[in-house]
């Protein structure tokens, strides 16, 4: 087993009894932001929550997470986990870098429910006990945990006592239940935090409703806790623990300078600047676009200069600051200050008002649509139906559909300009082409005719080329010698492609040149 430590007083001896604590925030409490917060009053910082299973198997994920600095002390690493061995393995990777490891038992988000961790382990006390106790027995540094209150005071107190028995050396209590999130966030219940503090012997941190240094002091007094943790209050004003409200561009510039030394993802930087400049961006909305489109650190610095320039116009105006406190702000909009969420009742009222406006717009749109539709129906032509079931065309000469129109045009024949069916026109064009071809053949000059005597009759065969037909040449040389009793029917039926039917016989009797 690993070497033991002074468990009872590590919070005061190893960590210096910190009272001002920056909460673990996913993609928000990264190294440059932790250093910025420490420079302005924070005494203890948590890392963002890391997934223990991914932390163990992904070297790149782990390498990015363990970046630290001598300035970044004391530090607590937070993990989400649902397996004792996995949590212990992840903690061993960082036990030489931090003063304690924390088990996240308070995340209420949907991803925690799907991943089976965070506040969705609060019903599995045996599993939670095993995870904490296994790490407590095998690590050289303390184990802490962060929880949300349960439905009743009794269950919340008993839950905290179970965590203490398991070995948790600090218990951070968020005074909201796991259902209080988003629009239903509401106020944290400090009385339950006080009940936990009175029921356990280990240090207790309070979380919830911390937006200013006055809130910190009041929480310490009312609950008796050992430290106060803040998340959103710190994001909107990292100088909260100093009790100052500096200009937003000054804090942003200091943060960007730290990012140059300790680089971090652009998504983290953008998210921080949106929080810091929340009230500025509500007034100067045009600055949202360049901030959203910024792709590198220099772009962010340029936007910061624009923010400063826009705010200084109102600062140098010298007018009453009250006019720059629109929306219930405590200070002029260009100063770092908290953002107060509306109460669930106010949120519900706003949702209902928005829904009512939406319904009214939909009803008006529906009325307009019906009126336009009525006018359109009047203007819209009503189609008659063809015998085949298809709608008739208004431009058809037969007032039928296109298929029926085509059939009728073939039967008549006819043309339909509406359907662009030109059957009659095509037939007439084709007929004219045939007649034109025939006229051209009639006007061509005839070739020399072959004249031969058949039974004393001179027969003329038109358009016969004598030089191209040996058969006709033989007939021409035969004359009377071989005629005998041959008749016209005994002559060849064709000659050089010319049918006997095309032969014109001369009915007039002609005297033979060589009478026998």
C-alpha cells in the first residue's frame, strides 16, 4: 500500500487552508484561466473534469490534461468514473502533480446520465463507496468528492456521512439537486450545505449562489463551511475574490497574454471571452460576428481591441453611469460583473409569453393563408376531367387530355396546337415531298430507246441503256432470223431493271427493213 499522509489536517497543512476556490469546469478551468484566477485572489483551483477511462488509454488526452506550472498550486485533479480500478489507475497518473484527486458526483448533464457517472451515481451508494475507498487505500494523496444535495435533508446528510466513511477528505456540496439545471436552475439551498457541515468532521466546501465577494463572506457566515467554491461567478469576473470589477478588456487582454505562454484550444478561449463580454455583446451586438469567426490568437486580440474601442466611446462620454446599467446591471456594462439567471418562475412566464406570441403569429398566418388561398382558388382555373380520368387541357382543340388528343389526331388526321401535336401537318408535308419527287422524275430527259421488232411490231423500250445490257444487244442483233412464232409475252420480262409493263408498244404496223 502507498505511503500514508497526515489525513486530518492536510487541508490546512498541505494546502494552506484555502477558502476561495475555483470550481472544476469542463473546457473552462484550464491552466491559463487557473493562473489568471490565482493572480486575482483564488487560493485553490480544480482542473476541468476528465474522463478516467479515456485518461488511462489516450496518451494525447492525458498529455494535454497534465500541463501545469509552478504557479498552479495547490491543485486538485477531478475525474468522473464508475469503476474503482479505473479511477485508481487515472489518479496514479497525476498523484505526483497535484495535492488531491476528486471524484465527480455532481454533474447533472445528459452526457453524465448516458455515461453513468456524476450525479447519476448518487443512487448507487455501494459503488460510490467502493470507488472512493479503493483510491483512499491505494493513493499517496487524499481523495475528495463533489456532490449535489439529495431530495431530503436526511438523505443528504446520510450520503455525506457515507462518503466520509469511504475516505473522502474534503466534501464539496452544491446546494442544488441534479434536476435543477438549465432553465430550472433556481437558487442553491445553503441550509442543506450547513446541515452537511454540521454532520461530518472533514472540511466542507459550499458551491452555489456565489456571484460576488459579499456572497462569499455571507456563505461562510451562514453555513460555517471551510471554503467557498464558485464557477459562473468566476467566469464572468475572475477578480471576484478580490472584490474588484475591472474593465472587461483588461481582464481579457491579461488572459490572452497567458494563453501565449500556455496555449489552449480556441474553443476554450472563445467561450471565456463570450462570458467575460456577455453584457458588452448585448449592447454592441456587431462584435459577436468577429468573435465567432476568430480562428487564431491574433484574431482574438484584434476583437479585444475592438471591444475596448467601442466601450471607451461610452466611458469617455462622461455621462451618468446609470444609463449604462440597463437590464438591472449592478455596474456599467463595460465592467466585469455577474450574470444573474432568471428564476424558474420568471423563465416559465417568459416561455409562456413567447408561446402565446408564437400561437398568435401562427393563427394570423393561418388566417392570411386561408384568405390568400380563397383568392387563389377563385383565380385558379378548374379543370374538367377527360373520359380516361386525366384532367383535360384548356388549350386542347378537342378539350381532352394529351393521350386522348394524340389518338384523335391520328384518326382524323388533325393538328392540336395546344398539345403541340402536328400529325396532319406532318402527313401533308410528306405527301408534298413525294409529289415533288415524282414531278422531278417526269421532267428529266429520256435516254435513247431500244427498238426491236416482235412479230412484225416495232416495240420501243424507254430508258434502256443498250451499252449496259448484253441481253438487249442480242435481241437487237437477232432481228427476224430467230423471231419465228415468238410473241411479246415471250420477250424477257425485265431489261436493265425496266419492267415489260413499262414497255410501250407501237400499234402501227411498220414494214420490216429486211422482209423475208
